[in-house]
C-alpha cells in the first residue's frame, strides 16, 4: 500500500513555548495517539501535545 496516510491517519503534534510545531508520531487509531499525547503531556514540560487526523485526499 503506497498511501501510508490511510494506514496511520492520526498524528500527535507538539508545540513548544516558541510556537514551533512538530509531528511527534503517526498512529493507526485515535485512542493510541491520544494515549501518547497524554503521556508526553504529563512530563512537566511547557510544550503542548494534541491529536489531529490527517486529511485524506481523493484520487
């Protein structure tokens, strides 16, 4: 399968205290992505973590 977005459509995004955003990882399920974001968020850093669904494009 060449379209990996269909397989791992859930992203965990991190935003640092300077406003820079980075993709932390891609996940198959929203629950899996949310667990990762939650575990990273409790580490006491100033960064924000959240989950987004990758937009799928039609062919």
